């Protein structure tokens, strides 16, 4: 962001901002007018709400997650042992938060002591790494494959923790399971099932529950392929799966409303912490989301948004093929906001690399892939990847930004 501000001509393919022109301005204006024009709704909307969150929003949210899981289970032939457990999708188990960022932070605060261990994907959401670092956690990276977390490697990591007597310090696996930030990968239900099974098998040595935190921030932003059921449908989920997601990406990032569904005992502690933070997410913002959901505006907007991101992803894919086909390799995302690209041949992409400087000279910005890897001394951090966002830049800027990136890479290779 600093770089973007100090280089006004820069095309930023770095920031995780969402698409500006499609923000639901009309819908939100109408909703606010409706809310404030209605005597029954106006004053409660401008009053404090409850710490847990508005009951109507919690009910709608758990129903949405349940319906999504039900439909995903029904539409797949894959049998990973998923079954809908109605008792999980309860409004009293759902905490509404200020963006899903807040629930991630609170969970980190509640579950960990300094020196505890969290398993993360290699690569993962770099803001989570910042939180882990600020709480003094030790991160261990687990490799990814195109189907999601590499369960063979997860098993190896767990075995090494066990041998080192470290399992009592292991608290959680953090999975960004849908159109992952940064890699774009969606984790299959079979992978989630195997990961959960492995975590469960460690609990005896750990001496406590080892949680699976499923961050589904991009679940709604799928523009291709079919949805995958969440880990909530898996055996043993009721005790150890935490599911977080958000209304900010599928509706408006400025309306910072997110949520987490979690086992009851954990939820009670999280709600206490939430009380200490702010005793409840802004009520007006929650009411805007409820109204958007009730009136069908949310679904209408989301359908248009999915189409829009599908188009923008296609523009970036085409530009990459035309401008960087010989320079980079990547996998086409089926949702989310990012391409994850790897340099072909030699070269590094880090913030101090020649490539990063050459890209700045060309007025284009990307997220260096190394930032998305935890500080895990048991392996080397890859330093030849780039996260390229098609979220915020216009289609014209996406194409131009990729052309500039191609020129920057070529300038270092003497071509
Ligand atoms: C993987 C992931 N989780 C959570 C968040 C937090 O989003 P919000 O606080 O807007 O819900 C983000 C935002 O970029 C994200 O990429």
C-alpha cells in the first residue's frame, strides 16, 4: 500500500481490495433508507445490539452454511464420509464479528499461549501469519497440492512433533479451504476428512482437542466448478471444527461483518473476549446485511459479482498466457481474487529482489510469494512466487499490469 501511494502511476496487482465498480451502492442506499424509514427497525438499528450478534442474522447465517453444505453433499459423487449434523448449525454457536479478521484474531487470543504451535498451509494468508507472530506462536508449514493440503506431509509433520514431544503445544490447523488466498486452491472434502482424522489421532498425546479452523472467506466467490461441503459435515466436527467466513467479500468489504461457527464451550469464551473488544459488531451494519439477505439483494449482487470476477480472472489468464507464458507457470483459479504464479527457471521474487525493483520501475506491484510462508526453520521458504490479484484493478489495468510484469521479468533475463 505504501508503494502504491508513493508511486501514483503504479498498477497494483497486490492489494486484496475487491472490485470497486460493482460495490452495491444502489442496494445499500435503498436498504439504509428502508431501515431508517421503518419505525420498528430504525431505532433498534441505531442502538447497541448483543455481543453475540443480531439473532436474525445468526439464524440466516447458520441456515446459509447448512444449506450450502447440504447442496454440496448432494451434488457430489465423492463419499468422504460427510453427513449433515443438524445440531452443529445452531444460531447460538455462531459469533458475529467485525469482519472475519476479528474472529481469527480472537481465536488466536483464546486458544494459544506464547510458544504454542499452529499448523498452516504452505503458502497461507499472510495476515494470519502476522497474528500468529504477534501472539508469539510457532508456525509449521504443511505443503499444498492442487487438491489442497498434502495429507502425507501433514502426517510427517505430526509425527515429527510427536517425536519431539511437542504435541502438547499443538492447538490447531489453519486451513483457507476455498479458493485459497494466495494459491487459489480449493481443498477437497476427502482431504479435509483425512486432515481431521490425523488431528484427532494426535489428541491423546496432545492431551487436549486439536482444532481445525476452516477459513471459508472466499467460499462465495466461486465462479467455476462446484461447491465443496465444509469440514462441519465430517465425523467429530462438533467438537473440533471452527468455521469462519464473511459477508464482506461477497457483498461489500466496507461493511465489515464476518462470523465464526464453533463448538459451544469455545464459543462462550470467544464471546467473552468479543465483549472485551467491543461488546458487539456495529448493529446498523448487521441490519444492512440482514436486509440484503431477506430482500434477495444479497443473492442478486453475489451472482453478478461471481460473473464479474470470472471475467476478470479470464482477462488475467489471457494476459498471462500472452505476455508471460514462457516466464511464469500458474494454475487457473476457480474462484477468489488471485492468481498464484511461479517463475520458470531461475530468479527470485522477494521484496528485496531485482524482480521486485524492476517491477516497481515498470510501475506494477505484486505480493512477493515468500511473504505467504510461515517462518518455519524446518524447511526453506520458496522465494520464486508471486500473488497477482484481479480483484481491484480494472480489466484494462489487469492486462497492462501483466504486460508490465512480463517486461520486468524479461529485462532481467536480457530478452
Ligand atoms: C483468507 C482470508 N481470511 C479472512 C480475511 C478477512 O476478511 P474480512 O475481515 O473482510 O472478513 C481475508 C481478507 O482478505 C482473507 O483473505
